[in-house]
C-alpha cells in the first residue's frame, strides 16, 4: 500500500469512529433527539431473525418506528457499550442490553454493524448473540 492510501484509510477510520462515538455518547445519555440526529435520512435497518421485525426497513422514519416498537416490546435498556470500533468501510458497536417482557428477562450482547455516509449512520445490520431468545421477546402477543 502506498502512504497516500494508508493516510486516506486512516482518515476514513477516524471519521467513522467519530460518528459511532457520537452515537454511543447519545445512547448512553439517553438523548433521543441526539440519537435520531445520528441517523442519515436514508437510514436502512436490517433486522435478522424470525420475528415480526425481521427484514429490511428503509428510510429513517420506517427504521425509527421499528426501533421504537422493539424497545416497547422488550422494555430494553442499555447496560453498557462494550466496544466501539471502526475501519475505513464499516463501524461496529457492541452493546450489552437488558430485555424484559412479562416474566421473560435477559441480558444480551448485540453487535451493530454500520456503514456511514455524510457523517451519519447510513445502514445497520443487527446481530444478536441469541437470536432465538430475541425472537421470543419480539413475537406477537
């Protein structure tokens, strides 16, 4: 690799890291307005599993609606940001959350993989350590 490519990759890595650090700070502070401001208008959320929210949710309003409903169904609470990483092409947040729905309670780690555009989160893929458990929390009913 050339020095120029290395410098450009470092620039992208640092820019991506700054975006996810800003997002994590807002999430830890519980600042919903700042959180919403971290998402690009074209934000797309990829939610895995076999639950009513599985699939692709394109556009910031659609993605935020899904995130709000997931929060409502799981009474989820952020316990910790385990790690925040970035490379020139992706940024990653590993979060520890508590879910609660009726008698069902769990703490789990979730990995959020992002692309970034215009200094905002553009696309997110959510990977859960125990997808079957998350699906139980998100099931209809």
